[in-house]
C-alpha cells in the first residue's frame, strides 16, 4: 500500500511538472507572438528601371505600414498611374512649363496655360523665365536656388515678367521629368495666390514625386484629391519636399500661398 501511494505521489509530481512546462512554453510562445505582432511592419520600396550605364536602379522608400493590404494598395496605385503616364510610355524625360495667373476674388482656379515641354531642364527654365535665366548644362535641379531662378526679385523687389513659383519632379530627390509652374510678375511676393483644382489635365495627376517652391510662395500645398481635398502636404520654401512620404505620386490639386 505504501509503495502504491509512493508511486501515485511520484506520478502526480511528474504530471505537475509536465503541465508546468507546457504552460511555460505556451505563454512564452504567446508573448513572443504578441511582441512580433506589435513590431511587425510591412514596407515598400519603388525601384526605377535600370538605365544604360547605371550600376543600380533609383530607389524610393514608400514607407512602412501595418498590413500587406496597405502596401498592396500603395503599390497597385503607383503601378497603375505609372503604366498610363505619358512619361513612362515615351521612356524619356520631359520638362514642361505651365503658366498660372493670380487667383482673382471669387475664383476657385487660376487661369492656366501650358507653354510646352522640352528635352532638358535648362531649356524649360529658359522658357519659363522668358530667356532671362540660362542655367549651366551640368547644374543639378536640387542645387538650384530661388536667386538663380528669379534673380534679385526676392531681395530687392525687382519686377519680373514671370516668376517661377514652384517646380515638381516625377521622381523623388528632384529628379526625372519636371514641370515649372510660373506666375505673373513677382509670384507670391506681392501677396498674389495661385491654385489649380485638377493637374491631371497637364498629365501630372498622381505623378509628383518631389517639389520645391520659390518667389515668396512659402506654402506650396499638395492635395491628394481634385478640388483641394483629401490628405495634403505643404512644401515650404525653407523645407522642400525632396521626399513626399505618403503623398508620393498622389497629388491631384495644388495651391500656392505667400
């Protein structure tokens, strides 16, 4: 009888140890899974096609998200817009110029006129400034300053025929195809405002990858949807949008404010 009780006690003790080990393993795995879920992020990187002579593709970080569904939505949106883009179809850079008139009282859109597209950034700048500015052939767009584009107008109050109020590029880092937005006279320096509700009409809807503002337009506002709605990002003169974050290739309407 004593031996039977001893064996029973030993069996119960072993069973308790086994149950304890199983419980420890279960909660350890649960904690690890919870921590993994808390830290789990899904990121997206956009790679441009490899160009002749290049050792690597240009890459753009599109951000990290909580689910793969969000990543797939971002990627499918970019892929869809890129596939119908006039720039991706021709496979060559184009540098365009769009003239905007100051916004008048009661208007919701500036009167706009396309002034054409050109093979080089330098040609587009020359057209945008009526031949006043001729940038060196080797100048990088990211190195171009307000003074280089608009002279001393921002400093000495010089009156210009046209002023470049902003520039946008197809890719991040001020690269790829571009559009120079120009306004009458001194741009925003004299208090004028400019805006356009649907830049799809110029072939730039959901196409802007980076932007800068000039000529006193301290607020260059990019809206996700037409008619100035949805998520927005403001590209200040002192804080350029070299990378657009969530708004990468999502802009549909624009505003320029002093």
